[in-house]
């Protein structure tokens, strides 16, 4: 089976965009791929943070991933900082990547506008991401549109290292879910649903109560003509609702449009809210169970980290030998 790797930052409670755009597909891939999934706590350190809060967010994120269907018996789930290969490989790759490449990363340009307070870690973030991927001979990386540039950098770094030092890394390919890969903000459907950019009203959290979900869907921005069609350019808010309904009910966009084209926006919003509530209810129930047994969660993460260390160890040994470093 092809090996797939993906990671998620513990920057806050997971939201519907995280689940439909990534995590749900992860749960599917664990049955058809050799899957590794990582809570990337080191990446979360690139912005200002409180240590205790980072600990709590890391535990919460891991628990939500388990509640969302990731099964440690069918995938490797672990925390990034518990596997030293990530940081060791990141330094080696920092000596392969170029300043110009990192300076062109659009996410750095967006987040680094504050000037002197920007950390070196934020600038080098894409190299650590490359190390996350390359440390496991990863074949495929499921990414959203906003991460494609980082994946391309990982590919470029791997190819450059291979050309300079001999065949060392597997060069990964990007995979993108065909629908639901980009869930948009409910209040500003021109931007992606995001903890960092969205208002609270624009986000649906995986643990939000049904009443909250219904309220936010009903207040979602659409337009004034009350005509249902799928057109992300002229009707981005409506297109987002149609996508959410299609993905949560596992239907095509065409089927959803056909069912509701003679209805008003109110009926569509009610159906979308119902579908989201039904989709998230099992996750919330499982999360409540897991939260009462955090020792179990920690045990699963420790086992995952041990497995990840065993998988990354031969890759790091190969990299060290190719790069001329003495064996430890």
C-alpha cells in the first residue's frame, strides 16, 4: 500500500473545515493506505503561545482525531515533538533549501507582515513541514489548496538532495479530495474557514451544540435573489452551503441542487444544519467518552510515537550516511 502522511496544528478546537477538508478523508485513507497522522505541535510554536495551553490543545486535538474515526490499530497517530527525526531532518534540509525559496512562500508573506516580531521558525516552517513528510518515505500527502506550495517545496528539496547526494528520499505526490477540500467561512465565503482569519460566527466547531450550529447556518451569508444554483464565482455563500450539504450527506452537488432548486434558501439552510448536526453527533459522543479517559489517549499517542520512530529511523540513518555525518 502507498504510504500517506498528514499533520494538523493544535491551534484550537477543530472545526468543520478541518474535518470535511482533511480529517474525514484521513479516516477513509487508513483502510486503503499505510497512513501516518501527526499533531504538529512544533509548528504551533511559530506564533506566540502559552506552554500550558499548548499542552492542552495538543491533547484536545489528538482526542478529537480519535473521536473523528482515526483508529490506532489501522493508522499511526502521534505527536510531532515526540519523534526526534523531525527536528534533526529539518536542520539537514535547511542546509538544502534556499532563502529565496522560503521568501516566496505565500503563507510567510501573509503571516510575516508584522515585521521584527516574526520568528525564524515561521520563516523556516515549510522546511520542517518537508521534514515531517520526507522522514517517512511518504508516497502521498493529502493537502488543501493553501498547502500545495509547501508540498511543492518538499518535492523540490527532496529532488535537490537526491541529485546532490544520491537517491535518498521518496518524492511525494499531492492528493486533494474532490469535494469539500475547501470549506469557506460562513460570514465571508471568499475566505477559507479558519480559526486565525474567521469570526466566531463564520466557524462551526466539531464540538458546537446543535443550537449553535443551526444559528450559524441560518445566519450564513448568501445573496438576495433566492435562486438555488451552484456558482462559486457569483454566489459563493450559496455554493458553500450546497457543498456542505452535499459532503455531509454524501451526495453530488448536482443532486443537491436538483432537490432544492425549487425551494428557498431557508429550506436549504435548515437541511444543511440538520445534515451537519447528524454528521457531528457521533464525533461529539465519542469525544465525551475519550475525554473521561485521557490516560488511554496518551497511551495511544505513545504507541504511535514509538511506531513513527521505528519508521523514521532507517530514513534518518540513510540521510546521515548520504550527507557525510558520522553515525550516532
